[in-house]
C-alpha cells in the first residue's frame, strides 16, 4: 500500500469517491469539450463561407465598373461578423486593392499565391490556413462570367474558442459543488459504521495492553448505529467481554493458590500445554532461563533460548522431546539430566528435571516440570575427582623421585670412579662423562619434582630467575612437542620473599596455559626484573605467548572457579588458585589478550605480575594451602 494512502474506512471511502468522481468528470469533460470544439469550428467555417459569398456578391458590380468609390462604400457598409479578423480584396494577379485590418499583410503569402490559379479556373470558394494560424476563406468575385477579383476573408481563431471555453468554465464551476455534495453524503453514511469500529479498535487495544482493564466496557452503541449491523457487532462484543470476565473471576481463586506455591517454591516449576507452550511458570525457572516470566507465557522454550539461524536450541529440543514422551505415555520422568546454554550464558549449565502428567479425566491435559540447577555441584564433583587424581599422581611422582635418588647417587659415584680410572682410553672417558652429565640432569629433574610436591607453609627468600628456569625445565618435553620456542630476559638478582611452593605452582599454571594456547607452535616470552610500582619496590614477572588469545567475555571470567575453555582436559581451577596465591602475596596482575581478526593477524596473551618485597611479612607464618582454600570453597 502507498505511504500516503488513507488508513481509516471513512478516509478510504472519501478518497475512493473523490477518485471515481475525478475519473468520471475527466471523461465527461474531455468528451464535452471535444464536441463543443468540433461544433464551434464547424459553425465558424459555415459562417466564414457565408460571409465570403455575401461580400463577394456585393463587390461584383463595383469591381466590374472599376468604381473605387463604390468599392470603398461597400467595404465600409458591409456587416462583418465579430469572429472575422478582416477582409482583403485583390485583383486577379494577387495585388491587394483593399484591406480592412492593419493586422493583415498587404501582400499575399506564397501559400495564398498558389491558390490563385485554382480560384481563377474553378471560380469556387476555397478555405486555407494563413501564415498567422487563422482560417481564411478565398472567394472569387465573378461578374458576367468573368473573375473580376479575389475576396480574402480572415477568421479570428482566438474568438472562435470563446464558446468551448465558456462551457469548460461552467463545468469547472459545477464540479466542486457536485464533488462536495457526494463527499458529504459519503461522510454521513460512513459515520454510522466508522464510529462503532473506532470504539471496537480502542477497546481491543486496551484489552491487548492490559487484559484486566475493563473500564471501557460496556461499549456504548451510537443512536445512528442502533438498528444496523455495526450496533449488533458492538452488543455482541460487550457480551463476549462480560462472559470472559465471568470465567476469569471463577478461575482466579484457584490460580491464586497455585501462584502462591509457584512463587515460594525454591525450585523451578512450570506447566506445558500440548504445543509445548508455557501456561504457568515461576520466577526461579524464569531466572534459570535468563528470560522474564511474562515472556514465557504462551511461548515455547525454543522461542526463548538462543540458537543458530534455522536451528533449534539443543536444550529446548531435548525438553520438548521429554514433554512429548509424557503426553504420549502418560508416565512421569524422574531426575532427567539436561545441559545447555540459556540466555546470556557463555558456558554450558546442568539441570535435573522431573516431568509429570496432569490428567483431566482420562486425558493428559498438561505436563508439569520440576527443575533444579546442579551446575556448580557437578563441576565441584568433577574438580574434586581431578584434584584427587592429581594429588595421587603428585605423591606417586614424589615417591618415585625419592626412590630414584638412592640408586642415582650410587650410579653417580660409580661413574665418578670409573671416569678417574687411568686404564680407560680417551673415547671411553668421553662416554663416561656424557653418562655422568645425563645422570646429573635426571637428578635435577627429580629434585624439581620433589620441590613441587613439598608445599612449605613458611615464607623464604626466593630466587625468581632460578624458579622460572626450574618451571621451564619441567615443561621441556611439552615445549618440544608443541614446537614452542622460549625467549628469556631474566634478571639474575631478582629476589623475592614468599611461599616457594605456591609461587612455583602459580608460574607453572601460567606457563602451562601459554603452551596450551599455542597448539601450532609459537614463542613463549618470560621476563623477570626488579622495579618500583605504586611507590613499592618488588619484582615484575611477565609471561606472554603468541597463542590464539581470548575474547573479552572469556577474559572477564578466567578467574572464576570451574570456568575452563579446555573441555575435558581442564578443571577450571588453575587461574582461580593462581589469583588466590597472588592475593596472598599482596601482588597485582595485569592481563591483556588479543584475538586475530583475520588470517596472518597477530594474537596472544600477556600476564604481567608484580610481587612487592614487603608483600609477605618476615617471620614464621602459618597459612592455608591452595588445597585447603579449594576445600573451603566447595564446602
């Protein structure tokens, strides 16, 4: 529909009437004016010929006698019509002898000269169009069978249009009055229909905006519409609203009891109809979905939860399948585990849902559901299982390292004695030296393993550079398999007072995450230096990678417990524990990350940590370990 088309019935009827009237008037006007022009032109041509014949007959005798005085008298006394512009008299050679109008030329035009032979031979009246656009009648002046001259009578074309113009003016004056009369008639007729419809429209909008607002009812029936279909429609609508209000009052009391139960229940509660639409739902379940309660009613879960274009949210689809099963079998489903993402979620959540049928007679009319969220409980259970496995693996590794040390010392001593045996040749001594070097490396690895397991509760002086190198040594195999190169800028005198075991765990978490972020290889940058930050002296440790980077949404949540992007391989506790360790040392952390927008673009993550020298007070101090902090959180 066009932008400016009328939107109301009255407007459409009036616009339609105007359009029809304009079309009819235009057709009538075109035919009338055309006929008037045709008739006026025909009358003027007849008048022109008659005037030409009369004037030519009056001039015949004076022209025969060559009496100029009589010719002048005839020219002045002849009754020339107002529609004629002027009269000219020429001899047979075309020379103008008399001219009654200054507007007419004193010489014949080429077109008029060409008519002379026809006029002289045929001796009949001819009509020609002058150069000025006026019709002109040429009449031979005949006396005694001889042509004495030619009479040229010119018609004024402007005056011939007067009659059609007057007709056109009359029609244009009449048309507005006729149009106004029709519009008033249409307005009067449509008023009986438009007014009741406007009432219905306002009342319908009011009910749609607030179904409980019945202040506009009953609708009044206009007098003009009392006896027609519009009045009957208003009365029927009033009756329908009254019946709906009566039924609503009857069910409201019953629903109030159910609402009280739904409102105060500590679990999610809802009812579905046959089309999987919500007919009742409580606030707890609406908050689980991340959608307001009012937006659930009359809609399906698939209409509320996010999904890719053309697809259905997996959580909504699984829920609808369970509802359909209850409708079909009439049997409930207890504690069904569901997982998925609700509105605003950036990670999957887990629910326990129990579905039960609601019977009306023998038919399952509705299906109810009771929902409890168990996301944190499941994550905590999984984290505890993984923590127990890690603890067992750590104790096992520590025991193995401890047991290796005893035979390792014996082998080292034997190699030392063998190397100093003078009977060995040079090549054998080189082999012994190589074996001794590799055994020293094995010993260093076992010592680092023991350090990781022995979590001291007493703060000590720590060489940060040596600690970072030991962490890298433990990740040597992982760095090599991931094809990650390390670039170190470590200040040798970077000393710190703190808890060595927990700091080693913090650095190991950050280095391990950086390696995991570069599955295709890359560079790992580690820097340690002393500096001043916020008027406090301390050590700045920076660990950066060229990995895939993090989005802003992920970066905001990396320190939440159980949040992980590594699926089954991560516990979601590493950075949370690291933040606890940093807070214990009263340090600061700055995290920056960038994802590649297109292929070849730079990406990566930087963790910059500052440890103040006075972050941990000197002297013995009993503190909780990371495992104790985790246990307290889970409890």
